[in-house]
């Protein structure tokens, strides 16, 4: 009796697994073969490989950028400015606040 109760509890999981298996089998049977996909995309794959090769070569021959103190300080100030939130009072300090609308 315990096995029957356990099977009833797992009937939705079993149905989902069967549906997923059927969907995968159908996709493998009806879908394109791997060689067809490679034949279609070989120019893209080749150009991507060349691009990654050139990037790897450029990383090897160019020195890494130096981190000077002024650029670090400027970037830290910019990040602090952005994180702090709206700065409308700083940006519009020289302007007068708008008054109530005039009627007339």
C-alpha cells in the first residue's frame, strides 16, 4: 500500500518527465542535424575564431594600462556622485526656485 501511495504522490512528476522525454525525442528526430547547423554557420564561427585570436594576440603584445592615482581618484569621485542620488540642489544652486504660478 505504501508503494501505491508513493506512486500517486509522484504522478505529476512522472507525467512531466515523460512529456519532457517525448519533447526531447521529437526535437532530436525532427530537428536539424549538427552538421547542417555547422554548414550554415561556418562563416560566423570562423570569423569569431579569428576575432578571438586577434584579441588574444593584442593582449599579449600590448602592456596593461597603468593605474595612476588621479584617474583612480576621479573615478571614485564619479562613482560617489552617482551613488549619492539626485543632486538637483547642487546643480541648480545658482537658480531661484520656482514660485507659485501667477494668475492673470
